C-alpha cells in the first residue's frame, strides 16, 4: 500500500520533506499540499509533485479523501490546531517541533490522542533517528552500566539578531531535552542555568554561552553547554558516564587530512548538514507506521514533556535558581 | 515514472536488492524475478514482492514487456549472457561484479554496448557510492595536489577453505582496482606482487598476506596489502599522498568507549556491514538513469579494465615478475 | 655549583625524589636525609645515596651546613613547621602538597615568606610542569580567544576505604584547583557541588561521583567531574572553551592497536604513571632556582589559595549551596 | 662515580650534547672538548663548561687522563679514526651516525671492538630511545603475534639543494633501517626501490618521493615511503602488521583544537623537535654503561649492518632491480 500524504506548510522544511517522499523514500506519495501562501504551495507542486493537489487551507487538506496522513511543517503557532484536526480526522500526523507553542497546547494534543485511543502523532525530534545517537543508545543500554552523568554541548557558529536568550532553550536545547530523555529512559526533576562570561561575539541582549544543569528522576546529573556564537562550527557533543565506562557520541565522518603543518578534520558549519540523514529515517518510520494507521517514534507525550522542561529552563534562566520540574502521570498510551 | 525492474538471481544479494527496491527506494518496483531454482525465486516473491511474476528463465524475464530494466545477481558465469541479452533488448542493466569471468567476455559486452550506441550497463562496484570514498574523491580532486602514491589495505578477518590465492585478486583486490582508478582518474601500466611471511592462520594452499604493487599511467605508485586472515576485523584503509598533502579514507563511524583500561572503538567483523549504505545509493543511481533509458556509474569499460588488471595481477602472483598492463583505446562512449 | 639537598620524609615520594636527584638530574646532590623512622631514612641512604648523612630530625637537617635546600616529603601535618623552619633558615624549600593542612597554616607560611622578602618555597603542584598542560597553556594564551568555560574530569579507577567524601576535594580536586587557576590566570569566586546518582562501586560513606562547579573572577564557569570509582582508568580530562575556539588537554601518548574487533588505546590505571615526567621537570626547576637561592613555580600563595578554595568546596559539599570564595589581597611578592 | 667525558666536534649536535651532559643529566661531566676549529671548541667551553679543557686534536682528547669516555660528534669522514682510537685506548665511545662512511670502515671498527673483547661503542641511533618506538617494541613483542609486514613513512617538509637522491638512503632511510631491525629482531635479505611520479617541489636532480621495499630473513615485507618534499610536516609513520593484530607508532602528543571549521592537531615541521627527548635517554644510557667501562644500545655491528643495507638500497635506486643483501656471521659479542 502506498501512503498518500498531504503536506501543510511548504517552506524550507516542508519542501524538503516533499522531495524526500516523492524522490527518495519508498512507500508513500505526496497527493496534497497547502501553505498560507497558496502560490508557494503551487511552486512546490510544479517543481516536485505535479500530480498533487494544492488546497486552500490545511483544514481542507486534512479532510481530503486522498490524504491518508499529514505532515505539519507550517509555522509553530499553527501546529496545535492542525495536529488536533488530524487527530479528529483519525489520520496519522507528523508534526515538526514544537508540537505546540505552550505546554498547555501540547497537553491538549496528548489528551485528544488519548481520547482517540491509539497513537497518531509523531513529533519531529529527528536526533532519535541519527545513526550516531542510535549507536550511543545501544552502548548506553549494554556497555557502560548504570548512567550517572551526562556532559553535552550544543554549539552553533553564529545566530541571527532575532535569536534571544530563551531561544537557546526553545530552539536549541530542546533537542538535547528530548534525546537525553530517550537515551537515559528517564525524566527531569530540576533545572538550573548558569551564565559564564559572555562571548563578545554575542549580539546585544543575548546571554551566550549558557550552561544548563539538569537532574533526572533516577539521579543522573546532566550539564549541557549551549553556545550559539562559538564561531568554529556546528558541533554536537554528548558523553554519557556510567558505572562501568563512558561513551561519546561519534563525530561526523570526515577525511583526515595532513596539510600545512596540521592534521585536520573538517567541522560542519551548517546545522542542516549534521542530521540530514536522520530526516530520511524518521520519515521512513512515519510512512511505515502510517501504513498501519498509527504512529511511532517521538510521541505527543514526548513533545509535551519537552515543552514542560523547556519552560522550567527558561524560568531558571530568569531566576538563577534551581527550578523543580513536575509532570502529571504518564498516560498508559505512552508507556 | 516508476521503473519496472526484473531481478535475475534471488540469492543473498538478489534478495537484498529486491527488498531495497520494494521497501526502501523511491521510483522503482520489482515486477519480475527469476532464479535457476524457481522455488527460490518464488520464496522471495512471496516474502517481499507478491505482485511480481516469477519467470522460468532470465531470458524470459529480460524479454518481458513489464520489465524496463534488469538486475543481474546470478552466479558469475551467467553474467555475460544475461548482460548481452539485456543490451540486445535495449534495457538498462545493473550487473553485480564480475561483469564477466574473463576479460574477453567483458570486452564482448563493451563491444555490444558500443554497437548499441549508448550506455545501458552499470557494474556493481559499490565503493564509488560510499560516503567515505566520495569524501576522499572530493579531497583528492581539490586539496592535496597531484597524487603521487597510494597506500591501501584490504583486510578480512578470515576466509573459507575454498578461497584460493588468485581469489585475493578476483574477489578482494578487484574493489581497490576499480575504486583507485576512479579516485585517481588514471589507468594501470604494471603490476607486481610480493608475498610476505605467510600467516599461520592461512589455510594450506593460500598464500596470505600479499602486497600488490601497481603503477599507473601518470606514474602514481600504489601498494595494497591484501590480508584475508588478519583476524581482527574487516578493515579497508586508503591513503592518498599528494604533492601538497595527504588524505585518508575515514574510518566507519563508531562510538568511542572508555572501559576496562582501554579507549576503544569497535571494528567491523563482517564485510556486509562496511558498505551497506552504498548499495542503496548505487541502486538509486541506477533507477534514476534507467528512468531515462540509460545507465550511469561504473561502466562496462570499467568492468573490462578491472578484468584485464586482475589477470595481470594473477600473472604477477605466479611469476614474481613485474607484469605490464596494456589496454586498447578507450571507446568514445566511455570518455 | 651543585645544590646540596636534604630530604625530609623518605616514604614513597621522598625516596623517589632522592633517586631522581641522585641519578637522573644534573646540578644537585643529596647530602642529608631524615624521617620520623630513622631506620627508613637509613635504608634509603644505603640504597641510593651512601654518601648522605641521616639526621635525627627534620629541624637538624634544615640547620645542617651542608644542606643548601630542602625537600619536604613528610606527612601533611608536618609540612607547615618544616617549611617555616626552612624559611627561617633562608633556605629554598620544595614542599609536597598540601603546603599546610589548614588555610591558616598556609597563610602563616605566606606571611613568613613575605617577611623574608623573596621567594623560597615551591609547592609540589607538578601538573604545571606536565608537557600536555604546558601545551594547553600555550594554546589558551594564544589560539582560542578569551576563555569562557572549562569542562574537566578527574577520574580514578578505585580508592581505598579510607578515602572519604572531603578527600575528593583535598586530595583529588586540589590539582584541578591549582592548574586551572594557572591555565586561566584567574581566581575563584564561588563553588557549588552537585551529587549525581551514587556509583554502586563507591564504598559505604563515600558520595561518588561529584560535580564541582566553580566560578572565576573573570566570569569563567568551570565544571569538574570527580569520579574516583570510575573503574576504567586514571583519566584526566580538560577542555577550555574560548571565544574563538576550543582546546583539549592531550591524551597520554599510546600505541593504537587493531586487535580482536577493536581499535584500541590503553588507558593508564595507575595515577603514578600519568604525570611521572613532570616530577623530573618540577625538581629541575627547583634545583635551578635554588642554585640562585630562590624558588620558582607554584608558590606559597598558590598553596594558600588552593587551601581556601578547597575549604569552600568542602563547605559546598555539606551545604548543597553556592559558597562564595574571598581572598585577601595578593602580596606584591606573588604578582 | 661521575663519568668524565670528552666531546670531539662542537658543532650543533656536539654543543647540544655538551649542554645535555653539563646541565640536564646526572652522572657525568664534560672535562674536554676539541674541534677542527679550536675557536669553536673554546666558544662552547666558555658558554657551557668553563672548567673543561680544550684540546688541539681529537687524538689528544682521547688520550687525556681526565677523559673516561668520548663523544664523537665531528664530521662523518672523521668518525672511523676517532672511534678506532677510542677503542685502542679502551675508552667507551658514543659515535653519532654514520659509524663510518663506508661499510668497510664500519667493519674495521667491528673487528677492533671484537679484538678488544667487550663492547665500547654506542652508535647514535636515537630512535631506539624514543618513548613511542619503545611502546611499539613492547607491543610488537607481546600483542600482535608474529610480524608479517611493515608499512612506514619518513617525510620531511623540504630539503636543501645539496640533498641528492642517495641521501634519501644514507641520511633519511638510515633511521628506519636501524629501528626496524631492532623492532623486528631481524635482518634484511633484499632491497628494491620504486620511484613514483616526481613531486614538482623536488629540486632538479632529486628523485622524490621514493618507495623502498625491504625483505627480511624471517620473511617480513617492509615498504618505506621516503618523501622529503612533502611540504606539510616532518612526519614519521610506522605500522607493524602481525598475525593477531596491528600496531601504529604513536603520533607526537599535541593539543586537539577546534577552530575555524576544523578539528586540528599541529604537525611538527622541524625534525629536531621530533626525537628531542630521545637524545637525553640515549646519553643517559651511554653514561650508565660508561660508568662500568662498557657500552650498550646500538652497537658497532648495528652501524655496520646499517651501512651494508644502505649500500644495497643505493644500488637498488640505480639499477631498478631487487638487490640481495648478505651479511657475514654476527660475532658472538653482538648476539
């Protein structure tokens, strides 16, 4: 069976997912597109999927008979209503992060999905599909004993002036928040943020770098350096320290070059290159589950926990205090 | 357009390519299968592609109206007739290595394709599609100046008793023969083989390891260690030394683990894992070209040159001498 | 001129320094030994320096006419009186860590040396003489821009039952406390300690691992993992993050071995091997300065600051709070 | 006992050894100096060892009553007579490479030492004292099983115009010739040299790079790339392939720096920095043996074998043929 997919939002990521499903992955086809700019949707249709229909609204697209499953790639504020509409229609739905712009919104989605009674939503936390993180997960589960600490870093060479201090949490740390929970099979109980000396390369109004300290229910202590003006590259580091040993996320594969008095490996400068392969894998997983009328991978619950945890981190940025993180009981659907 | 593909030979690699086209890659479907054991073909059909038809012979399959392109995955001795039949039918044809079991056979395929007037054949030299070799190619072309030397190694942990000394060339070195020509954009002019002290782990009758010395038309000197009882892993090394610097093929991505007094990275033991991703990429390339009625990637000419070079290396094994390698003019089709 | 040295305390480290000066280093000779066990001192004399005299007390040794300079290698509680006696005698004095068992004691030494008017004391913080830290210092000073953060780790495979939670500061972290100040040319203003889930390999009563968070006057944020039951090795890590780049302390030099499906490097298990070369270098530095009647390298002030900082860290272990660190003005002698 | 040493030849290396013995190492003092330029010897005396006597000739120095042992650091052509004179005087003698400028000359020294009846000569093959090679020796002896192959490289960034093709053997490869025999505990039976495409950075008249192929009595096959215009650094590589695994000489210890889109380690440009520590260790070994009236480390026999092997390699450069290497029986003194 070929899954017929509609894409809501045909900006950079929506266009790229359209190409991915049309040209790279087996098992699905793009039958519908929509965008708040219908012209933009039409452009993507002409370029990539001439047989697809362009809808006037995401709601129409979700309702269309030739749409089995939905990709929500529109701007963050519209995620919640589109995902709720997809759930209401009983159609599997892949939603780019964030699941909703507030924890309350994310919780409404969780509740709707629980009411539906089976999983329909996959959140676009693609790192869980990265080959390196998957290797790390296997090693954490098998080789290093009980995890005790995590030392991580998320570094960008630079950010635009529109990037403010809380975005270091909502846009940047959010990936560590999700992937570390998954790696550790654990939840957060507190957050603290400390601010080192500010980099002179940070624009006015941005406190950069930051060190976020998280504590989990099992007692694991996590430190994540978030440094978005590090200049030298887009660099994602993750080290898990266990009772029996210690494992590091692999560096991306590169050529070792000996030249001009240096042994050197290139470091990526563009975040889009770092997890590029994982987009293929996450969508293949979505297609596979959607063919069965359900969803797998990062869930609404994961999206909700990420939202709650992010809010606590932002509060910790503001207060300088250790902020407790409390979660409602996890619904059976997500256990 | 969806390319309709027939697979001849449904053993390990034929079955895997069937799965790949049916379940992983966009743009193609499997419509036909054949095998010298029709039961084997039927098993694959039931498991993976229930809608496909099982043919009594490869010739029937090639002739079938619902077959746009052919994958030849049968035993080596049958490659030549099937590829010639595909060319005669004007259908794009992907042929696992070797293109033919003799240089003369490979040359007949070249001549048939030249007579046809456009490319139809892709040979399964998958290393050209490996992400690491592609990175190396880019660096060789841009960063290290004129190549002068290559130091390479092809190591297997062990081989079965059926593996004899010439197979170190025909089955093992053959990959370096092709991929180094491609990396250097060059051809070989001589071969020499020296035999180090024999490993006590080599079975009786196998001279292992060997060091193959190749010289190219541009004067590059290549040494390739072929060691198929190295015990420790399946390990492919390639270092290109240029006038301005030196580049190494990347190691496969692995977790760095600190445990039990060692900093350690796993080395693959199974050759099937080493280039697994490149099979997807080579077939995606085949599908893309086949949709246009042609072929790209490693050509019949490349298969023929590999055969000529292999023969010279085997002669060098026997004689202990430096064996010259001469090629006919390269037909315009392959320039 | 050959510096005539007396060694107080002929236990493991005293014996080793005696050998070092007698057999390895130019420019000095051992003329006197003492130990609270005179028999022990006599044993070292017979084994290594038959021409040396064994004194009944450290005070006698310090006063001896044929002693130009003193090494204090006795138990920690005796360091303060011996160092004060050496200062009173106007003789250069190398004192193993700690300079004194209390910050007050260290301050008395500082005051005595200031009263003397020139440097006489070198404290045995040998890491400043390690080739790796020296490389790191050069890079921090030249290549990475203003330092903003430090991520460090101090791991031991195991500790004896006598090792209690505060020893993680006084015996273990003390080295990072000194060497990071030196690397950064900075002082500490606060300390915080968080305790991850306890390793099940820690003996009862020891909270292990710990993460110590330090803040400097210039705003650098430091996290040091102290984990003394890490099992896998004695492993010292130090990463300095600057505005322009990031530098890591080198791993100790080892053979890369490919064997049994692993690419592997040995990790040291014994701390005594890790900085072994730096003992030669620190004592060569002591001999060189002593020949001029003075001292260089880590000073009494450095010993005092280490004591003050250690006390704050232990207080932070107990309270779970952020503990401020305040220092008196640095005397001109140490600027 | 303090060994009283005379240094013949006070050029760069002689001056440096004088400093080493006077200022760094225990157990010896410089009592005598000579140079064909007495002024040059006097300058070193004034700068470093004011108490030493300057002799008019090396012969006088060797004969002096206050000289227990001799360092021959003069130009190559004078090594043989000075070493023979030292043997005649029964004084331990450290001789910088080459032991003699001809194999015959080296053999005369061997014969004189054999006639003397005990070892007196150490040749300055310092790599045997390098920490990295010593680690490699331990691993070769214990961890990788029977050695089968060696892949090595000796690269210099550039050479002066006076450096001709045979110097690639006599001045450059000579170190590999000695150290590989020592690592493998083996002797050479044949040599072959192949010339890759010439680097455009090689000056007219120099064939660079070269690949030297050596075969040992035990059947080990060795390839050494000698490339003295490699531009990027002074880089010494050595990989030993054994039946059970494979070991690499460590890279020199360096800082790993992340900066400007690169993960980078410095490569040394100056050969003098590469083995600098090993000079201390080789002379400490000489002093220790000389105190017993004998010599250890690389022997006259090793110097002679290096000369014989070098001659064969130069012949192989000229002829393009495989040149056999035959040695007389090894005298009992050197077994």
